[in-house]
């Protein structure tokens, strides 16, 4: 189980570098294929007990201004793609309607 806890510590460090607060949902998203749900939940509980609260709430080492433009750009790209699909569907409905 200690290797599982270490995996959670490593994942938590990566999440903090991305500016995210580690949570069970984020661990599940990142590690769901590697651990069973009961093993993940048990390890998460142990990780929470071992991790001081101030470390969990600590600001990431990377400045948010450096990471945000990348996130905003990818989000904008996804929104534009969805908008293109919606516009294409509306156009199809107008042509056939």
C-alpha cells in the first residue's frame, strides 16, 4: 500500500503544479485505470491523514500567469470546435426545414 500512497503523493504534486487542488475526483480521473476504486479510496484516506492541510492549500510553485494562457487557449479551442458543430447542425436544420 505504501507504493500506492507514494503514487498519490506524486500525482498530488503534479496536480498542484497545474494549479489544481488534489481531490478524490482528480485522483480517480488520473489513476482510475491503475487502481481499483476501493484501493484508491483507502489510499486517499491515508494520504489525507498524512498530508498537512497547509500543504494541500498551498499555492502551486508555478506562477498561475504562466499556466493560465495555455489552459485558456485550449478551452477556447474546445469552445470554438463545439460552436462550429452547433452552427453546422443549425445550418442542416435550416436547409432541410
